C-alpha cells in the first residue's frame, strides 16, 4: 500500500513538474487549431470535387460507349432513331385521338375535383358543430319553456326539497 501511495505521489509530482502553457502558447495553439480546421475543410472540399469529377468522367465514358437514351436501349435501336414524333401509343386507348384523350383527362379531373369537394364537406367540423349547437339551444329553450309553464309546481317541489334537506341535517 505504501508503494501505491508513493506511486500516486510520484504521479502528482510528475504532473506538477510538467510545464504549463503560457498565455501566448494558448493563443498559438488556438491559431494552429483554427488553421488545421481550415486545412481539413479545404481537403474535404477538394476530395468532394475530385469525386464529382470522377463520377462525371465515368458518366461521359459510359455515354461514349452507349450514347442511346433509355427508350432506345429498351427498344434495342440505334442512338438517335427514336424521336417523340415517332413514338406511338400502345394500350387499350391507342385508337383514340389526342383530343379525345385530353377530353377524357379533363372529365376525370373534374370528377376528381367534385369528389374532393364532397369529401371536404363531409369532414368539415363546422356544420356538425353548428348543428350540435342548434340542438342544444333548442333543448335549453324547451326546458326553460317547461319551467315557465310549471313555475308553481317547481317552486313547491324546490321548497319541499329544501325542508327535507334541513330536516335531514338536523337529525
């Protein structure tokens, strides 16, 4: 145990003997850290630019090897043979003219707009809240009318309850 204390003491002594940085050294260290940080950023930016250049070079090389568009590759024709004017529509509506297809699309859009409007009206809480408020108001008015028309029996009943409560408390 004495050895452990001695070792701990020696460690404290060694720590105390270690030269402490001066104020100027700290500034120099902070300046060096800032410089190193800037250098790392520059290195990263250079590496990113180099990676982009490599990707662009690979894409250019691939384009040189096969300059066809994806549509041309899918059909298996030479580059430059497929133009938008050469494309024909396939499918169940291929016999329809472009104007007929536009009309169908417009009709579908209008139908979709109507459906969205209907759904919006169904989920809008305002009409539901207003209906509930009207219903509550009607019930309150009905209760008030009933109380006004039966004022004497209600007053007698309230008096009877008051006397009953007083009598029960005194017991």
